[in-house]
């Protein structure tokens, strides 16, 4: 109820909930220890206003994004030791994304290049907007 008038939000997207969200993974393992892990994720736009429209804001939603992550590695066991060496990359599509979305706060800021306008009652924790890479070496001993 707004100003004593009952509001009908039928057929509107729920605030803060994407219409579509999915993750698909495809992994490859070889008998000689080399492996490749692939993950593709998609998150649809998320509305920040119950009416899915805000005349003060030309963009009443947070844009959706896709992400591709991959990991290439080598595993080998010898005796009581297990070795895992790998290199990996996250956000290989270099998409602007967020790790957490705050709805209904009073921050109302607009960071340069964030695609979000200062009149929105939303703030985001941005994720890395460019691809980043890392590697690792894991050596386990089994008792």
C-alpha cells in the first residue's frame, strides 16, 4: 500500500531476483593426470524498483552478466603423496559484474563506469571487471 492506495504488482519481476540464472560446467579428465575444468554462468538483469520502472532513473535495474572461468591442471599420485598443480582464470569474458547487491539502502551513489545511476536505491559490491589469472601447487601426504 502506497499513500493509502493498494498497489498491484502482478506480472512484475520480483525486486532483487533475476528472471534467469544458470551455471553450466564441463570437465575433462585424462588417464595420465591432465584435467580441464570449465564453468559458464549467466545472471539476468535484476530490477531495483517494485514497479520495474522509475521515471527518475533511465535504468531501473542492474544489468545482467555472463562469466566464464577455467582451470587447467595436472594431478599425480606417488606413494603416499598426491600432487596437484594448476593454472586458472576467472572472468575470462571480462564482464562487469557484482558479487553482492544491496537493495533499498540510502547510498544512492554512482561510481564512474559502473552503469548504475545515483537515483537508484541500490548499491553493489563490484566483482573484478577484467580477467584475472592465478596458479597453485598442492602437495598432500596420506597417513
